[in-house]
C-alpha cells in the first residue's frame, strides 16, 4: 500500500491562538451610526438610524404624529470618525438645474437641526435635502476640492 502522503500540508495550519480577534464591537452598531431624539406627545423618544435619510423619515413621522413634537438627529457621539455624506436639494425645492449634490461633513455628537452647511459653503435646510448613497451623485467641484484638502 502506498500509504497516505500528507506532504507536510498539515504543517501550514495556524495555531488557534493566531486567529484574528473577533467581536471587537457589536456588529449591528456599525450599521446604525445615527441617533434621532425628540419629544412626541410629551414623551422623550430616541431611535437609531442607518442613514440621514432614515433619520429624517423618523423625525417626520414624529412631527406628523404631534404638532408640538420636536426632534433632532446627529451622528452618534461615540462614532469613531466624522462621516462625509452626499446630499442635494430635494425635488421641488429648487429648479432642476440647481439640484447640485454637495458633500456634508458630519462630526460625531454634533446635533443637526434647521440647516446644514456643505464643504463649499452651500447651506441647505435639513428637511429639504435628498441624501444620496455615497458615490451615487457627483458633488460640486468646490466641495470635492475642499473635502480633499480639508483636515
Ligand atoms: Zn458644494
């Protein structure tokens, strides 16, 4: 019988101790970087959101449910980095030709309400922004340049 020739292949298996560390953070938390907080019918409300779009949807739900509701959203204060998001004026807010996308830098813990200013200085009202998936829209040149050379 020729016997089983392992060819030394088993020698490449890593010791268990060298497996990469797992579970450094809760996986779901990475998908929900945004917080929405507010007061609806006199009750404190808080919710997580996956994107500015989802955060805005949640806010609008509260504001429709209660005329006196207040709500703000922000990038979670424990998020490790600032995020750059792409947004443009929603349809109907400005003429089609002016629906230029801009880059918005969101700092962890910086509460957003009213309006937000893009890298290039363009200011948009928060409820009037259509948020785009990163890479989906071509931001204005000014935003691109300023974002690329910024801090
Ligand atoms: Zn811009």
